[in-house]
């Protein structure tokens, strides 16, 4: 394993003085608040005097949020990588704000694929990755590990293959970051598509690319780059990020200007754009959108799905009357009870499919695949009651003290261990917050007080309805 990679850019691209760095971040980001549900960022990577304000304003959307891991996708400026990706062998990176450990387990996982190679010479010299670290150190709450992936000159097919390797690592506690400056204009960059109204034309060119990013359409984004020749140095990291985003992530523009705006010289200008992606609560049903009829039909669907397991000809309810809210993607849990005793409960936290499809699938999972119970018997069909919990997207919180019992479902993660409680669990059991987290730790297979140190938490809300 190589030594820690100490930033060669501190003192030149940005201040080597920690106090000066923190003062810069405070001034550049101002009072910009965090945005719960943020899952990904696009950050520029020039010297801080040029792009630092754009990067700080964008990074502030995760200010105070906690992530276990940051997957940092950056272009290769100094080494030619044809259809390959470079990861570090070093155990950590070091900036004036301290060390950031590398997620060595994730590195080992990626190295099983021939697409990925280790080379700390490339990692050490690549400013596009390293210049983002101080922003993350300053804005994120608590410690995190980093997985820096230097993206080479890759075909769309290669990026799709890389996305398939990376996707299992994109957990709810993972932040995605693509490092990229936008259009490099001027003779010095060999790109002069226009010579008049430079500032206006640059903005139109950059926002044409951003429109494709906002659509989350990697193929259209690639086509735009190829058609216009737009010199966006991190185009391929951005394309890879778009292939890794949750389907229901929404994009926001957080900052945009050019080096010409900073210096007054547009003869050679680089554009700086910052954007963030979040899973908005509006993508999931809320208490005002699921009608009583929706809830009744979804419960009928869950029960009929179980009956059909024993009687394949049993009819399903007519679902044509379901409102659009029941067809939105959201997480869902289905719980089976007999009297006051649990008989099965399985669900999916992330919004990966429409609620109506999740209900049918998770009813079967709760009945026949909960490892805590024997598969449901036909004789129990008349005894069970069914409860459905439709979830809002989970978002990280800075401290367990932010959890509101009865309102929040809780996802605890510590290392490779994790467990979840639905919002109704603690009130039903009469637990305090500390008791709830103790039981959650035990459910994760951890020590009773493991939640007190180095654990991360995400919370979500639920619309709960059940058979009477």
C-alpha cells in the first residue's frame, strides 16, 4: 500500500492555511442552507480564486449532512486512460484540513473488474479530484471515506459497464460527486466556435449542456458534447454520474459564472457551473395525495396477492380507480400481524418502483420470505391483518438527536451493519429515543450501545394504513 497522498496543490491552487481556508468557505458559501435529500453534486475544480465560490455554494447544499462514503468522479488531465478508470492504492488523502481515509474495501471490489486499475502517480497529480476534498471536509458532518475514481477517455459502452460495477456501492449513505469545469473558450484552448457576444454565447452553450444534465439523460448529454464540441473537461465523469443517479432525483442549478466574469478577459475563458441532485419528497405519495379509496384498494391488492399464492384463480381487485399517487415510485413496507404479534414484515426503503407494484411484491416477501418466520400457511389467511407503510425518501441527518419518535423511521448504518425501524415501532413499544436506538443496534447485530459512536442515521416518514 502506498503512503498517504498529501495534496501538492495546497499553497498554490488554494491556501495551505486551515484558518484561511475556513474563512474562504464561510465567505463564499454565506448562509446557504443544506438541502435534505441531496444525493449528488457537480463541482468545478479550478483554483479557488476562480471557481471556489461556485464550488462552495454548491457544496453548501450538503452542509451539516452526513455520508459514510463519497464517490468522487474526476477526469484525467495528465495521464491518458483509454476506456479505463484509476483508483488509489494509498490509504488516505491529506489536505490542510486533515486526512480523508480511502474506502479501501470499495477499491478492492472495483479492482476485480479489468476496467479499474491502481496508480497513485495518476491520483497524486490529478487536481480535479483533490481540489474537491477541502469543500467536502468543511461541509459534511462527521467523518467519511472517499473513493476517488479518475475517469479516462471512455466510450458510452464502457461508462455503462463502469456504472454497473459502481452501482452496488451507491448506498443511501453515499454522496456522488462529479468534478468538472465547463466550456474552455479561446485560442489558448483551441476552441473558438464564435468570436462575438462571447459571454452570451458561452452561457447558451453551457446551458445547452446543463439542459441535458437536468433531464438526467446521459445519451443526449454525450450527443450534445459530440455535436457542439463543447470543451467540458469532466464530461465523462458527469455522464457516469448521470448513469448512477436514482431515477427520481431532481437537479438544481446552484452556481454559474466564467473566469471572464472574474478577470474581465473573455479572450480565454473557462466556465464554472455547480449543480446538485436531490430526492424530493414530492416524488412520493404524501398524506394528502393517497385517497381513502387508494388505501382500500392497495390493502385489497395485498390480500388478494396472498390468496392467489394458494388459489391461482382468485381475482385481483380492479385497480383502474387508483389515483396517480398510487403509481408514483416510493419505498414501501408490508407488515403482517396475527393479533398483537408480528407475522412478517419486509419492505424496500428506496423509491425503486411504483407503490402499487411494491405493495404486491412486498406482501409476498413478508408472507413467504421473512427469515424470522416460517412461510405463511393457508390456514392463517383468515387470521392475519395487513398493514402498509408508504415511505418518503430517506435523507441523512447530522445527529441522532434530530430523530422525532412517531414521525421518523430510522435507518442506522455502522460499517457493514445496518437496520431499520418504521416510524410506528417506537410508539407501539413505548420506547424512548435511546431505547429505540439500542434495540435498533441489536437488530443490526451490533452491541447495544453501538449507536452512540461512529454510526450514521437517515430518517424518513411514512403513511401507514391497515385493515381493521
